[in-house]
């Protein structure tokens, strides 16, 4: 539903304005002060982590590796179910985030 701008089965469920508000992200300058070293240039807004990358990717992130990573440009959603032994995404971001981006780039090459 997030990828589709708030629509499900052709019906608008979540207002477009709410989806756009999430996708624009928060203030990157304030986010940088929080010290998330593995998320340079990112921000946080309404429970979503926004990458501000060229694809407009954003994610819902839980502890122990759970994630929903959405890449609008690649029309991709990755749902990751995990139980990583450390309850901090910073330990897996250096491998997970580039992997998500690589899958998105591969999908775009297939188009």
C-alpha cells in the first residue's frame, strides 16, 4: 500500500497527502545529530526511516533486523523477517542496506 501511494486494489485507503508527507522525510540536520552513523543523509518521519537517495527509498525498521524496505523507483518492497542476535540495526546496516540497493538496481536493469 505504501508503494502504491496509499491504494489497495485500486481504492485509496491512506490519503495521498499522508504518504507524501512520510516520503519527504524529516529534517536531515536534526537526524544527523542523533548519531546514526550507518544512516548518513537519512531522516525519520512518522515511524519511517527515509533514505533521501536517488530512488526515494524509505523503510520501517524494527529491532533484531526486521524491516520493510520500499524503493519506489524500482517498484520494489522487501519484507525482512529476522531474529538477529543483536538488537541494533547498526550492526547489520553495512551489509543489509547495500544489499537492498543492489536488488533495486538489478530490478531496474531488467526493465
